[in-house]
C-alpha cells in the first residue's frame, strides 16, 4: 500500500498564506480585507497542518511553518499601514 508523501493541509495553508501576503498591499482597505481574511484562514490551516504532521511522521512541517511566516508578514504589513494607506 502506498503512503501519502505530503500533508494537503500544509500545502493549502502555504498557498492561502502566500495569496494573502500578495494581496495585502492593495490600498483603500481592499488589501486589509482580502489579505487579513486570507491570513486568518491560513493561520487556522497551518495550525491544523502542524497537528496533522505530528501523526504523519513529520510530513508537511515545512510548508506549514512557511504559511505561519506568511501570516506573520501579512499582519506585520497590515500593522504598518499595508492595505489601508494609498
């Protein structure tokens, strides 16, 4: 029987977090809503992925941690005015 090589939760968290980081700089509160919303979803997915990776032999830890870094960068950018200031 073939085992899974990756953790799909981690890859979803990675791509959603990256998309939130990319959309965050859009001005006039659009980036705040899109980037912040996607960042929150990516944070939840990253936590789920980290818990799942413990039971999957450590698969998916790297993309889940990168997703958490993307979330931190997104909210760091929002805190200094990204997505709000034109």
